[in-house]
């Protein structure tokens, strides 16, 4: 399993304060932040081509669902988790059962999710 300090994590979040908080938490955990992306188009570009190990996706990006980005990551075999205040209820039918980080979250919650994602990157 990759250690968290080697993990390159794409952050997709449209709320600037939340994004900065997540970036700080990731940095504290030793991860490398990719992005952050605050718009779907930028997130899709990064999801399709960036050197990333995992991604943390805000479910609702400027009123638009994040699911096309999740699908692009899935096609590349990049594990991801959704960040949502609605929990799994905020996911589309085809994305139910995906890893969800319930907002608001603490660094310990983020660490747990990242450890799961890191284990999935080891299987790629």
C-alpha cells in the first residue's frame, strides 16, 4: 500500500474555504495536492490527464453534478471518494455504494478515507 505521504490527490471543490481546509489537511498528512479544481471543465481535464493516485470530489460543483468527473476517473482506474453534506443520498443511482466522506469532516475522517483509497491504488 502506498503511504499517504506518497499520495497525489486531486481535489475538486468549489468552496474556496473548504478547498483550503482540505488542502491543509492533505498537506498535514503528507499528501501532494493536485489542483484544486473549482469547475467541472478543469476537473475533467485533470481527471483525464494529471498524474494522480486518488481524488476527492465535491458532489455538487457550482450547481453541477460531479459524476462525469467520477466516470472519467473510473475509466482511468483512479480511486476516488465523494465529499458530500448529503452522504450517500447525494449520489446518483449509478454511483451508490461509492466511498463518501460526509461533510463536514475532520482530519481523522479524511485520513481513514485516504487510507482506503491508498489501498485501492496499490491494486492498480
